[in-house]
C-alpha cells in the first residue's frame, strides 16, 4: 500500500516552493505507540531530546520558556497530563524509523517528479505534545513534511518572501540563537492555517516560518526532513554569515555576491573536514558549540542538566 497520498499536479507546482497539504498511511504504525516512543527515548543520547512546558505564548521569549523537571521517558508516559512539548531528534539513527523515512520521502519526491535520491540528510523528528500546547513561531533550515499521527494539530505557515516577518539576518544560522523567533500579532494576517488530523500531512518548504498548536488531546507527529543540494549550499553560506556576525563581522545575504558565496562554501567545507570526526561524541559536540558560539549554544540542555546528572 502507498504510504503517501499526494496530488501530483499540486506536488509538481508547489513541492520545495510553497506549503501544501497531503495524506499519509502511517497513523496506526507501531513505531508511533507511546510504549515504543518511551523505548526510543531511552535508547538515545540526552542531547537528542528537547522538551519544555507546552503552556507558552506564540511569541514567547526563549529565556521565558518554562522547563520540565522530569526524565524524558516519564514525560512521554504521562503526556496526557504533563502539559509538555517534546521533540525526539534524529530518529533516523534508529534503523526502523530510518527505513520508514526513506520510503516516505522517496515516494513524495517521485510524486513531485524529482529524480530518485536527489537529496541528502534525511532526518526524522518526532513531536510528542500535550493537549493545547504551542510550538512558538520559528523556521527550519530544511525541507519538511509533517505527518500527523495522533490528535489534532494546527499549523500556521507564513509568507515571508519580502522578509517583513523574518529578516535575512534572523535567517542566518548559529547555535547560539534559540530557534524561537520574534512574533507580532499582525503576522497572523499572513498565515495559512492547516488543520491536521491523523492521516493528514503538510509540506513545509525550506525556511517557511510557522507556529503550531495542538488540539484538546495529546498529539504525536513526525517531521520528515531532507536537504536538496541548493539547501545545503544556502545553509553553508548562512552558517558562515551567522558565525562571522557573532564575531562582529556582518555579511551580505546569499545571492548578492556569487564569488563570495562560493568562497564561504569552500571555507565551510574545509572547517567541517577537521571538526566532523570530533563531533561523534556528545561531550565534544557540547564543548565545540560552547567554544565557538558561547554558553547559549547549549541552551536547550540547561533545564534538565541537573536531573540528568550532567
Ligand atoms: Fe518547525
């Protein structure tokens, strides 16, 4: 049976360009039961799981997001009452989830008329959220299909073509900045609402700003993300720009100077060749983030650090 149901006409017009809705056949898949998610959380390093209170405002300041003092497995077990928001990151590192991701994204790409395997960095992020919780306004630096498994989810996607909502500077990439982005009430006029039930999905292209709320029961969903060669190129430039700005050297956005863009891509690749072998260890990943970007780079680990004995 097909696990993706996608209108080929819509897909060819909007895929990787504009948000649109589609359907999937994974709502009853055993990989998304609470028990299986508890096992998954236990099997992953601590920095692969991020969670906090789901009772926040859409435009909450990152430092004001309340933490939850409880191990991740307990948050999942009690998700009906925990008032929590959680993301289990990089579930693609588990073979079973990876197989599912590959099958899904390959099928969606084929429906949109893309060449097989014309992407990389296939990753999965499972969101486990209590009723009426909020994922504040933000954007993601990858292509994305969000599939709804359990409960209702309301996804607002925003038109940001003229950079009025999220500036080019904010689109620069640096771990020292919290994912949540400034939000003003007038932005809502530019929102498209996608009301997702189990079996529904929405495609969110690269850096489309969005905020999300759950309905009156807990929600499970998975973001399936991947990067095209163009996304990889833009991210390298935006990471270099964000890092240079951190050191007081603001840069022009990608596209203004192709020669400078190419130089930044080369510099990025050279540095990664040195750092990547070191990043296999969680403690070295944390050390490197802190060394290059300051202590804020590990912001999402601080709330539960004491509890986890770190
Ligand atoms: Fe997101």
